[in-house]
C-alpha cells in the first residue's frame, strides 16, 4: 500500500510531498469546504485538492476509482492550490503559515491582489512547473509590499525574482516548451497579459485595453493563449496568438464567461459561465464553433479540469451545499461525486 510522506523546508512557502510513503484514510470525511479546484496527476489516476475538514485547509489526493483519500499536508495554517510535477512525484502548493524571511505569501486565504477580479471560477494562484520539472514559477509579496514573480527549484530553494517593479505581477504560467512565461501585471495601470522569456528577459505586453485582461492559458502546442477580458462589457473568452496578434473573441454573452482550459489535444476549450443564473461548465471548439453545455442544475459547478488524456473532466459542485469534488466524462455524461 502506497503512503504519502510529507516533509517541510523551513521558511519556504511552497511545500513539497514525495509520493512514496504515508497513511491512507480508511474512514469517510465530510469536508467543510473545498477551496481550490482539482489537479489531475499526470497518469490520470488521482486528483489533488485543498479542503478544510477541521478548520484550516490541507492538501489531499483521492483515487478516482477506489475513492481512497490521502492527506498530503497537516498544519494549522492554510495549504492551497496544489500542482503536480510533470513526473507525478511532487506536489507544490501555497501555504499561509508564518514566514519571517521574505518573500512572503499572499496576505489572506482569499488572495485578492490589487483589485484584480477574483471569483471561485478561477484558480490563477496554482504554481507553475516547468516541463522538465526542475523549476517552479510563483508570485510572492516582496519587501516593497507588491507582488513579484519568482523562480525556484523543485524543493523551493534558490528563489530569485524575475520581475522587479512597483506594480503587481502575478499568475505566471510556463509555456509548453518551457521557454516562455505568461503572466498578469498592472504595471501600465490596468491588468494586462504579458509574456517573458523563462529567465525573465524580454518582458512584453500582449494585451492593451482599458479593461481587465486576465487568466492567460497556453494552448498545448504553445501557439495560442486563451484569456478572459471584460473589454466588451462582462467577462468573455478570447484567444490570441502567442505573440499577442490575431486577438478574437471566442465566447461572448451578457453574463460572465471565464476560466478557459484547453483540452489536451488543443481542439476544445472548457470554461465556466453563469449565463443561466448559476455557474455551469461549457465546452467549445477552439475555432469558436459547437458550443455545448455540459452541466445544468440549480447550483454552481466550476473549476473544470481535463484529465491528461482528455476523456474526463473533474470539477467542483455545490450540489450538496458545500463544494464537493465530482468527475464526469468529457461529454458531460456519467457524472459522479468523489468526495463525501
């Protein structure tokens, strides 16, 4: 029986778990709340998530077939936003446990940053692994009080900032080839999407509007970036080429369309929308055709995430009141609850 062994490196805000040994939970747990969305393991057998069972948030994994649940972290502070390493042997996540040596974590569990639009349909704080698994990109609050983007090794050491200004630089995401990092910055007095080389050089603004441009998400081939913007009124889904050219609206409605996620083959984009009163999951072809609603109920369903092969979608649902983890086929069929 596999166990999870968790160890901590003092003064590092990212904690890591080597998935080798530890304890399996045999009893059933009822979470007070699930905070961050599902993160699929690279082999597609497990999902990592953050949940509060007894006050604070900890990191857990669950086997999608057996339902066996493992606790990865245990601390009075809040541990949030897990991200698997490409080889599936490590998990990186944020924690708001006290730290006397900068850089510092975001100020609160809500993580509102300089007025940037936040909702439970987004998960921009998840740390980003480089494709080779050697480097992690994340944002931290520096000594100046603003947020900068840092790189570190897989143990959270050798942290070094790759942005340096008085603005807010957040939500870094490595490109699929690891050569570029997309991020959000308000250095031009409005949240815009930028890209830079993986070493922080050649920082270039890709969007330029008087509205909010957020949530950059690389296509699997690295040639396009999906994002959300309220430049047409409410938030809609847009797509642009990786150099910022050829911007076009993919999904538009009078309500909120957000949290775009490319399918592993790049042919579709999954997103959340409250166009029917509650947040539901939708999917659309990458060319803007064939919009399909995958969930429909009088509760919120959000944080959609494709399995590595694209055959399933994991998400959170408030069907039972507090958010629980669900999984369904990619066409919306065979929906089932994982956490109880």
